[in-house]
């Protein structure tokens, strides 16, 4: 949920949402007060999770390959 230190920042955030315009609201059905107009942060979090998982798998594959080369070289 965005937090604004100044009124101008909050007003700038709301510019794309003029009064009386119908907008899509994303909310938690179990807690309707947990609602947002934009899901961009959630998309960023998923991107971060996927990136970290990709990094972990890449490191594991690299280590497995390095161990295989090491064993083949010294046997």
C-alpha cells in the first residue's frame, strides 16, 4: 500500500483515477479493507521470487557440473 509524505504526491498518484469514473479494484475477499487500485508491487514481488529461484537453480547446476569435471579430472 503506497504511503505519501506530501499531499501533492498523493494527488499525482490519483490523477489517472478521475472522480465518478468506474475503476477496477483488487481486494482480499476475506478482508475487504485490504484493497488496491494497482497490482504492480505484487508483480514485482513475483518477478523477484522467480529471479531468485532461477539464480539458485543456476548455481546448483554450475556446482554439479564443476564437481563432475573435478572428479573426472582427478580420477
